[in-house]
C-alpha cells in the first residue's frame, strides 16, 4: 500500500498589511465589529505587479527548503486558486517553469474557491497512491484583493492575499489517511464573482469581477456542513475527536471555526488559528495555517491533523492525516 506523506511546508505573505483601522477609513465599519463578528484584525495585500504565481513561487521555495528537496525531485504540481495570473497557461505551469521543476511533469490548477487547497491535496494524494507521481507539490495561492469590491463593507473586511505550499512524498505508511470532497452548485448565488471570460470583456461591469456574498446565509450553511463533514471524516477512519491532535481549518471566520471545534469536542487550544493576522485567504488559508503551526513547533511529527474547508460553489472538503 502506498500513502502520501508531508515532507515539508512553506508559506509566503505579501508585505503590505491592511489593518481594521485602515478599513475604518475606507468604509462604514469599526475594528470592534470586525473583531467580534470575524476574529480578523489585519490581512496582507499583494503589491502592484505581485501576482498569484509570485506568491506561490515564494511559498514553494520555502517548502522545498524545509523538505530538503530540489526542483527536479518534484514531478507533480497542483495549485488551488480562484485568482490565477492568466486564463492560460495555468498558474501551475508558470510556477513549474519559474522554479525549474522537472520538465514534462504534471502541472495544473484546481478551481474550488476556498476549498481549492483540500481539492488539490486530494488529487495529488491520488496521483501518489496510484503511482502517477513520487513527489508532489500542492499549493494554495490567492490574490483575493483583486476581486474585492472595496466599497462593500460586508466583504472587503474579510479577505486577504497569501500562499502556502506542502510537498508530499510516496511512502509505506500514512501520511494521508483519507480525503473527502463535496460540492453543491445550487448555492451559486450566495457566494460568487459573477463574471468570467466566457461572458466576454464587454459584459464585465466594474462590480461584475468582484465578490458578491450573502454572508449570513453562507455562514449558516458553512457551520452545518462543516459539522457534518468532520464527523464523516472521523467515522471513515474509525477515529474519535480524541485521536485528533490539531484541527487546521479554513480561516474564514473565528465563529465558524469555534462552531466546528465544538462539534468535534476539541478545545480551541487544539486549533491552529491564523484568521486574526491573515483574514480569509481562500485556498491559501489552510497551508498558511499548517506552515505556521509546524514552524512554531506546535504541530509535531506523528500527530494527527484534521484539515477542513468550505467555500464558493458551494464546495467543501477535508483531509485527515498523520504528520
Ligand atoms: O470562505 C468561505 C466563505 N465565506 C464565509 O464563510 C463567510 C461567512 N459569513 C460571515 O463570516 C459573516 O456572515 C459576516 C462576517 C460576513 C457577517 O457577519 P453576520 O454576523 O452574519 O452579519 P450580518 O451579515 O447578518 O449583518 C449584521 C449587521 C447588518 O446591519 P443591520 O442590517 O442589522 O442594520 C450589516 O449591514 O451588520 C452590518 N454589517 C456591518 N457593520 C459594520 C455588515 N458588515 C459590516 C461591517 N461593519 N463591515
């Protein structure tokens, strides 16, 4: 039996910090409202000319250094993103070339909004388990600031930019125990950027290319769905909450994370939180949190991690793994 195992992680955040105090000067909001309703205090914003691939490349370099592998050791690259540099080539192709990864290896993007990283991890795990790759890099990278309507206080306070990367290697022991992916397109209108290239540039209004969200409705479905999914994930592996050392959740809102931890029966001390400093970085949020927990020494080898995400589509997914 072949499993995939994480051999290194890395992350990158753009330099520019946007605080709640900055947002108070842009829209009718307050630091106390944002902190109380979301847990977010600040987020990072990509600089001019800094694109998704640039964030991904920086995170990937950190992950390769941590894993002690060179670019030609990696034969598969999958990037979860909903804010790619270009329509094509995929961001993964741009990153593959920039890093000098194995030419002729696999490289493609996965689009699943905030669940992009978990979706990409699932696909990479399948490549490894079926012998299609020996070492795979999985990246979540986003420039959400480019799809934010900076006059909409319901959304502009939430999102940030960043990237996180993990390197998986084939091995005889877990590694990843299981992954669980789901989608339900009936909720399209609750969370969307309602423009894409197929509509033509002439159909793009100034608001068209920006996030539109019915936050309160998204919140309720997210809490319900994530609660169900964490249970599904534990049952599939014959485990209970007592077997989980760390919950590494998508960082959309502290209240959603608290509700999921409660459902799992996990104290918040066993949850990796980056929402206060990063905001919601969509696909990048889980690998950013994972890297933070590993680098500060909280997450240790041999511990069990439960990763979970929920996002536009709706899409949702989880992964249970031994680090
Ligand atoms: O990444 C995955 C997908 N995204 C999410 O998971 C996000 C899910 N949703 C949320 O996180 C929350 O719904 C929000 C943080 C977006 C909003 O919190 P809420 O507790 O659901 O607030 P609400 O939308 O019900 O709005 C409550 C009030 C409204 O005022 P009225 O109508 O009661 O007078 C809003 O207009 O808060 C007002 N409001 C704000 N006030 C100050 C909305 N945004 C702001 C703001 N500052 N930024």
